């Protein structure tokens, strides 16, 4: 039904002869749980980015991350292909569109390019729900994956640190990774940033200051 609706929307553009811009953005405004909205708002505050940018970036990352799709797979009523993996749908499941959750559900406004929108529509079809609701489920599953959130913050941190601080951070990471008895992923920059956030963000409320404070303390101890 949703695919048919999308074709109906596109048909008038063909009849009028108007060219559709390849970079055209499509609005999606999913209603999300209040706790999820607050989490996105906090990420927006930490990075100084609009909430729409945070939501769009995390949705895009989650949509192409297998562990996120693995978590959503339990809700598939129709088959879903992710690269070389086909997740089998279960028509006996209750449709996501029929599930109702109580409480306040504010909207998160986002804009997706056509390719991302089409891929999200495929996910919605397998979930047997609307594209908007699929975006809400994707946001929740993606944010619950701490690697995605930490990677998002770590990329932001690398853009705001000056060259000297960035070099210090790289040296610290190299030191931590040297002869590390744990898995390599556990000493990644994203996990290091995640640790710094947990330790210092409540005090500074500024991610740049939090990283600089941690670096100063680490260097002094060393």
C-alpha cells in the first residue's frame, strides 16, 4: 500500500514535465518516546548540532549497520534483505502499525535524500508499518547501540579540537592500544570518547572542555 502511495505522489511530477532534483529532500517527522527525544536533544546540545542533523545522521548510520538490523529483525512481518543476508518475516507477529504506546510522544523533524528514503521505505514494508514509524524504531535501535553514538561524538570531537590537542589525543590512544590485553575495539577512539563523556560531561556540560580536562589529567599523571 505504501509503495503504491509513493507512486501516486510521483506521477503528477511526470505529467507536468517538471524535473525532479536529484538532491531533493523528503520530510519525515516520526513521533518518538519522550526519553528518546531527550537523548537526541542532549546529543544536539553536546555537539552543537540541530536535532534534525543528529537524527538524520544516526538514522543513516543505523540503517546500514547490521547489528541494528539484527535487533529490528524480531519485528519483521515480511522478508528483508540486508546486503547478502535475508531476514525471514513472520506474518503471525502483530503489525507495528497496530501497537500503541502510552505517554507523550514528541516529533523529531528530519529530511532524507531519495535514496535513504527509499531504503527506509523497504524497512517499513518489512516491519509492516509507516515510513515515519519505521524511522522512530530505527532511531531507537540505533541510539541503543552505544558504538554508533560514541562514533558520532568522537567524529565531532575531532573537528573541534585544535591540532595540538588532536595530536595529544592520538598519542594517548596509541599508548592505551600498546600491548592492550583486550580486544582492539575496546581501545578505539569512540570508546575513549565515551569514557570521557561519562566521567566529565556532567561537570562541564561541554564536550570540548571535557576532553581537554581529561587530557590534562592524563598528561599530568603520565
